[in-house]
C-alpha cells in the first residue's frame, strides 16, 4: 500500500500541482456503517444543521453507490470499504480522491467551503479514470451536474 500511495502522491504532484508530501495517511478498511459514522460525525461537528439533510444518504455496502471512502482530517486516516482491493481503475480512483484530501490537509490548504475542497479531488479522480478509458459517469454514475452541485459553495 505504501508504494501505491507514493506513486499516487507523485502523480498528483506532477499533474495537479499538489505538494509532494510523502507523510502518508493511515488506511483502514471499514464497513459502510463505520464510514457513515465517520462522515456524519464529522458533519455534525462542523454543521449540525446539515446532519438531518445528509441523513437520507446512506452508505450501502455495495461498491459504486453511496459513500465510496472517507478521509478524516483529524486522524489523517483514509477509510476504504471492506473488500477494497485496488484491483480496478475505479477502486484506485477512490484512493486518489481521498489522497487529494490528505494532501490538502497536510499542506494546510484552505477553501471557501467543503464543496470547493472537493473540486480538485473529483478532478484528479476523473483524470485517473480517463487514463484507463473510464469516467466518473460510467464507474460511479456521477455526471457533470452532480459534480457541480457537490463542489459548489452554497452559503
């Protein structure tokens, strides 16, 4: 896993100008319930009013729907779904996405909102998939409008 993380950090640095910081995050495999707990626990601590709105988004165990992975800034941990093997470009793209968040965190990069922080992560994930002839639409049913909504600051 460490070699894969190093390769992705190098790729992110070269392609997206993110800092090449090789202080890797912890990586843990977690159930959908655990990932939802981390996601909504973090959301509750930042914006308690948003938990009710987000609570309808469950994290089903099947890969490809709901919560794909989570990065926790405080513990510097990427939570990947149980059964993740990194065997497909789609699975690795999820790690790419979360590693962007780790680099943002370690470098102390600031964004106007959490959505703005997602924009570079989705861009990197999309580019990773493109290298393999795949897309966010094909692999995760994430179209341009969905990504625009997830990456916009609506305050």
